């Protein structure tokens, strides 16, 4: 790559970072090509993308992006950057499950909802139920409460 291509690449990558709901850094050193492709397919199915970027290029791309520029201390060794424009919890679950299956992949850090997150927070986000499941649980709780109220009112009416 010549200098202009690097600048164009950094600008395109910066745009992707700015448009993302979440950005996750994962250590990919030691993964095979098949494992990397499996991870990429999973992330693509969630609407995200995985890129292995040189750390120097990554440092230039994050300049001026408030939350993501706080991650520069993690730009060490061979890392991949996962950008997720929406449905970040689904992508986090895919990464988390993949990391449990493949010991060579490590969770490094990330940003979620404009905050820097560590491994523990990442694991918490990844283990949350999906939005649909949470909505169903709330509806079930409301429904059961209403049934109880109706039952009490019917008993009061009979007495």
C-alpha cells in the first residue's frame, strides 16, 4: 500500500467506527484460517464486520473518535476489530460463544453505548437474553399481575 491508499483506508475505517453501535477488540493470534472464517461468518450474520488492521493504522483511524480513542492502550499484538452498526448484543454473544470454543481467541476490550467496556462487562452483555426474550418476560410478568388482580376483584365481587 502506498501512502494515499493507507490514508483512504484509515478514513474508510474511521467512518465504519463512527457508525457503529459497538466496537469490540479481540485477540486473534493463533487462530487458523478456518476458525477466522467461521467467526467472520457469524459476525456477518449479526450485521457486523471483522477486520484485522495494523495497530499503527488503527491508531490513526481512531483519532477524533471520543470513546474509541480511549481503546488505544489495547492496540497491542494481533487484534481484530469487530464493528457492529446495530444488534450489538447478538454479535457479542457470537464472539463470546466462539471464544469459549476456541481458547486461542481472547476478548480484549470494546465500546458499547459510548462507554469503554472490559472483559467482564463484555461477558455480561454477551450473556444477556435477546431483546425479544426480555420483552416476552416483561409481557408475561404484566399478564400474570393482571390475572391476579382480576382474580382478587372477582372474589371481592362474590363476597
